[in-house]
């Protein structure tokens, strides 16, 4: 029963941030098309929250298939990358390196609702500065929620056993 209640609070109804008026970058965790992640990030870019968009793509093939990653964008820069390792920690490490390289002090991370709390925990360990988490909530079926409930539970255990960045 405790697992169900805690899981609900952490996976189904996590604490999300209201996007700031300004950040140095908006980061989309992969896969970027899940649950409207890219659309949510582009909405933030159109609101002039940031002029830099960073997109994690799981494969080179997927990166080449995303027009956002291959075409010049008007008014903002796009960086698409394949994380190594292909995990949330790998994404956080890459974003940490980009933040150091570009002098970023604030980042908005966009991911699916069920991933927000774990992504926050991992990115908090890796990034200095302000971190905002925004949930993309579109298209999550009951079956997907059930799967993510189990998956995220295991992923939390793994994240706790691998402290640091």
C-alpha cells in the first residue's frame, strides 16, 4: 500500500515547476517524441524562455529523421545529442558538460510526467545552478502508466544505488 501511495505521488503526480521567464537552455530528454516532449519544449522556446534547445535522441538514425536536428532554426539554436550511456544519467552528464562549456546557470528539463521526479533527482546531482522540471503529459494510456509505475520503481532503485554524477 505504501508503494502505491508513494508511487502515485512520485510517478503520477510529481512536483513540477512553473517554467521560469528566462533560462539558459531548454532540454528535452529522450525519446523526444514521447508524450509531446518536443512540442512542450518548442512552446517554451516560442515563449522566449530560452534561445537554446538541447534534444536527447536515442540513436543516430532518429536524429537524422528529426527535422529539428537537421535544419537551421530561426531564432534559436538546436543541439541534438546521443547520450553515452543511453540513460537519464548519461543525459544529465552531457547537459552538465554543455552547461560548463556555455556558462549556463539555469536549465529547463522537459520529460514525461512519470519521469519528472527521477530526472530531477539525477539532474540535481549533476548540475550546478537552477533546475526546472516541466512535464509533457500528452498521450499516456493506462497501460503505459502501469508499465511506467513498475519501470520507474526499478529505475529509482538503480539511481539510488548509483549516487553521484
